[in-house]
C-alpha cells in the first residue's frame, strides 16, 4: 500500500490532515442537521414565523453542547487512535527490518553454500507450530535452522545460562523464555517431523544471526547447553559456515530425501 511506504513525516501530515478535515466535516454535518431541524419543524406547523430569534437562541446551546461532546469524544478517540497507530507503525517497521534481514542472510548463504549441494528454505512452517523457521539449509554440512534478528537499537546480552534485555538505563532485564531454548525446541520439532517421514537420526544445528553487531553482547560466554551458535553480523555467519564440519550422513541421496519431505510439506523454496 502506498501509505505504508511513505516517510514518517508524510504519514503524520496525512494523519493530521485527516483528523482536521474530519472534525470540520462533522461540525458541518451537525450545523446542517440543526438548520434542517428548524426548517422542518416550522414547515410541519406551516408557521414560518415560528422560526424566531428565540428559537435560534434556544438551539445554539444545544449545538454548542453537541460540538463540545463531539470534541471531547474526538480527543478521547484521538489519544487511543494515536497509541494504536504508533503500535501498528512500530510493528510494521519491525516486520520490515526482519524481512530485509532475511533477504540479506539469504543472499549471503547463497554465496557461502554451494547451490549444487545445498538448498535453502525460507519461512518453513511445521504442523503444530505457530511460528515459522526463518531459514533452513539442507546440504553436505547437515541441516541448520537460522533465526535472523535485525534489531535497530535493541541490546540483547547473553551469558552461558541466561539472556537479558539491556534497558536504556543499563539495567539487565531477564528474557523468558530464552531464545536458545526456543531454537532447541524448534529443532526437535523438525527432527520429529522428518523422522515421521522416514528421514530419521538427524541432529539439527541451530544458529541465531544478529545482523546489527551492536544489538547483541556475549558476556562471560562459554557456550550454552542448547548448543545454539550466536553470530554477530555477516562475519559471524561466515565463520560459522566455514567452521561447520561435513556431516557424513548427508550424502546427495540423503539430502534429496530430506528435500522431498520439505517440498511435500509445501514449504516455499528459494
């Protein structure tokens, strides 16, 4: 939609113009019906003389009261509309960042993984899972699921046991559940799904990619029990792919078997 592609300032201009003209239009409608009521009231009695100054003066307080009530209602709605629109705009911008981050990682993986021996799937949705897997690679180095984070200014701090969100005041607020545990659970769900389709005894690798290197910090980090790799930027992704060992089980025939399962699941392949 064109509106969603506009700059923040242009969006604000359109929103405020809409509010302004909406209020004027509402007042005009109230005035019109007030005058219409006076005319009809007089015509029904066939007494034009009844539209006196007194009638007009009596109708004015009603009109003022209506306008005041409408104004208060609009202010009440405006406060809630602004909050709702800010929330929608924030969520849209976050989604845009996430989508562009996936595009960047996909292009990089194409460079790092030989396309003749590897396939990359995006937004893999498994039965029973509400969220999808951002990216799954299948090839000679086995299966790896990737979670891509493209935060603009957030700061996530990982230790060997916990993960935290660092507030603007520098305070560490624990995040629950830990994304590494979530990744481990997702990997198990994929392993279970593949086993049901005949591709069993697979150990799936897991990696979280933070494209903005300033958005993540590893503090006294000595690994974690979920064995989830955390990459800082594209350089971290390159190191991870380069240092990953070949999985002897993933012969070309076995890779094809796994890909057939994913293809039959109607996952979108790129």
